C-alpha cells in the first residue's frame, strides 16, 4: 500500500515539476528530481526494515508512525501547494 501511494505521489510530483519548470530547464530539473527520488527510496526501505525488526512484536506502531508522519507532511504540503 505504501509503495502504491509513493508511486502515485511520485507521478503527481513529476507532473507538477514538468508544468512549473521553464522548458529550457526541464531536462536538468527532472534529472535532479529523479536522482533524489531514486536515492530516497532505499533509505526509506532501510528505515522501515530497521523499525519492523526492532518492533517485531508491535508492527502497528511502525504503521501508525508512518501514517502520522505522512499526515503531517500532507498538512504542510497542502498549505504550500495551495499558494501555488
């Protein structure tokens, strides 16, 4: 489920970047964005693996923490994107 949400968010963000970036800069900005996304995914997977390993008897805590952090990011992002 988290990977599905991540994929949907990635597609949305890439579309947004392409719409807002000047045409002469699109290649450079997209290369940078894809590099950041590609590097961030393994870090997230390592973090999830560590947390699920450390909290093996209480995996619901990891899911709750991830949902809370995601909700916090959505609230912060909504204000920023609303201005755009």
